[in-house]
């Protein structure tokens, strides 16, 4: 009996010693790993350079090419200034910002409501209860921050009009202002002189409609 108790105690002591050794070795490891992390400072420096380079990358330009999104006619839209493109996935309605807003203004002009009424009627007739996104774009005249702010004001104004006067549920409308980041034409000519025609094309509102297949319940 006593020999059995002694054996049990001996085993307990041995296990305790082993456990203490493991704890000591475990607590020593972080010091070693800490030193190895601190040593290669060049890696941290390279990471900073990479972050700086990534911050210089321009916002990807999303263009709705007519090859991918052919022009179509919607009977409700009679204005020749409004362009409609469509494929099996998306419908894009593009309105020149100049027909909606005065220069550097964010309030929709009263005479522009006729254009928006045509757009809202087309959306309600052909894409009821469908998600859509309003994208705002400016030219490059002025500062980037001011242009971004202006584009955000434009899309907010169009969203408000479509929801309050166009009969479209505001919960189905998202919006995004891109400022001057996504031009569709050069803002300057090859000799760096001003390109008014190109800047006019860049000032635009795009209403992108995600076409949803009807599901029978």
C-alpha cells in the first residue's frame, strides 16, 4: 500500500517538474520571437512604401461601352439628350448634368423636371421594384475635393426627386458620387489646353438599374 502511494506521489512530482519546464520554455519563446520580429526593419519600411504606392493608384474607370451595353429606346424617354443603354444584366440611363443643374449648383433646375419625369416613368413601367444606383460625375475643373462634394450633392438631389416626385421607393435607390475620378472623355487636349467638349461629357448622372428576373411563387 505504502509503495503504491509513494509511486503516485513520485509520478506527481515528476509531472510537476515537467510542467514547470514547459512553462519556462513557453515563456521564453516570446522573447526570441520578439527579437526576430524587431530585427528585419527593412520589411516594415517596404510595407510603408507599398502602402504609399497603393494610395497613388487611381480609382478604376467604369465605362459603359456601347459594344457591351448597346443603346436602346424606351418609349417614355423622348428627349434626345438622355441616353439609354442595356444588356441582359444592366440598364444605364445617362443624363448630362448640365440639363439638370446650373454650373456648380446642386439644386435641380425647374425645367429639368420634365427629363426626370420621363426617366421615372420609364423606370416605373419597365423596372418596377428594382434596385438602382445613381452615380454622379464631374469634370476636372476645380479641386478634387470640391468636385467630389458636388457629385455627392448631385446624386442626393436626384435621389430625392425620384423618391418624392417620381414615385420610386427610396429604399431601392443607392447613390455614389465619384467627382472627377471616372471621366469618359479627356478634360484636356493633347497640348494640355482646355477641352470644353470633353469636360461637358464628363459632367453626367448615370442611373444604373440592376435587372432582376421575375420569380414565380
